[in-house]
C-alpha cells in the first residue's frame, strides 16, 4: 500500500511541477514594450569652443527630448564636426523640464538607459533599452571642421 501511495505522490508531484512550469510561460523572454525608431533630423545647437565643436540636444534647463522605452533616436548635428566626436554624455530625467525650471530627478545615463549604437561627425544614434519613458539630454564634443577653424582664425585677426 505504501508503494502505491508513494507512486501516486510522485506522479502528483510531477503533475504539479508540470502545471507550475506551464503557468510561468515564457518568463523573461517576452518584452512588454514595442521597439521604435525615431529620425529626429537636426536637433539642438552646435558651437565652436577653441579647437573643438560642442553640441547639446537641449539646454540643461529643458525641455529635454522624450525618450520612450525601447526607442532608438537618430539625431543629426546642426553643423558637422571635423571628425567623430571624442566625448558623448547622456542624462535622463523623469520630467522634461521647461526653460524656467530644470528637470527634476535627473542623473547621468549609462548602460541600458542610453546605449550609443552609432556616432559620426554628422550625428548619433542612442537606444533606451529599458521599457520606461524618460527625458534625455545629450552633449557631444569633437574636433571642429577646418572651415570652422579657418573662419574663427580669420575672425580673430
């Protein structure tokens, strides 16, 4: 009798395990947000600072760019750099800010919050690999174009 009960218990345990595994489903392999790609064109402002170009996507006070979850932003610089940027920085915030008030709760972004997937002298691509919408501010620094350098040198004489 004990063998029959032990066998029934084992079968019941196996069945319970199968139901548990089936109810868990695919688990972490699903992604609750759809991916998107946004071509924003030329955004922000560029200016020359000594021998380098500096670009910012928006002023520090805002408004910052909407950065939806699992979204890729393709951004162009208003003026091309003289080469690839040598520094890329990103910040995220929980609100966009306004010209009168800086965004609250902002922090520098790294990892999944801001993955630079491409950059060149003409622009960059950044991915929000999370499923949360944030607001984004970017800056880039790199060499100035020879036209920019020549214009600045001529203006300084």
